[in-house]
């Protein structure tokens, strides 16, 4: 696990609101639509677009519902395309871990969030409420998990 302070950056993409019970179906449909409808090429035309994919999550109803956005990093001066969302991720400290392709992402999230981060003396910065996966070379390759953190009181 590494700690990285990252300056403000911007993600534009397509999102779905879901629950833990519906997650697999909803997120799978989101990914399929992203590639079937070539939304990547739409996003890549935005100013400042960069290589790599982000799977950004934030809670919308306590811990019952959340949004999952699949997108790319773009510049600040963009209007989102039709049906897309533009999110600003403010400067903060992140705990970051890299995982190999094939590692179950749900298991990786649980281990990282509930074991690795606390063991390192940190806690998720819950008021920030934005967590993400970063796929460096495409969604079928290695990935990183990024969690905003604060020093733990324990």
C-alpha cells in the first residue's frame, strides 16, 4: 500500500445507481453499454482526456445505494456529453494498492478497505465519499484501488 496526495482532477463518464444486491447486473450492463455503444471514443474527444479507465463509486443513500461511474480522466474545461456525468475529485490523501488481473475485485476491495488501510494506521475519509478503481491498460488488466484516507485515532 502506498500513500499518495493527489491534486484535484476530473472524471467524465457514464453511471448507474445500484445496490449491493443489484451490483453485478447493473455494473455489468454499464460496462457492456460503454463498449457496445463506443462511449470511450466520445469521452476521448474531450479536452485533456487521458489513457486509463476509472470506476468511481459514491454512496447516495447511506450505505444502501451508491453510484458507479465508468469513465476517463479529462480536463477541467469540459461539458459532459449527453447522459454522461462530470465529477471533480478534490485534492486529498489516498491509500493506493495495485492488484493483478484476475484478482477478484470485491475481495480486493474488502481486504484493502477493512484490513490493509486500518493496519497501516489510517481510516477511510468517509465525508469525502469518492472511491475508485483505476485500470491502467484497460479493464481486463491490472488495476489499482484508491481510497481517500485520514490518520486513524486508534
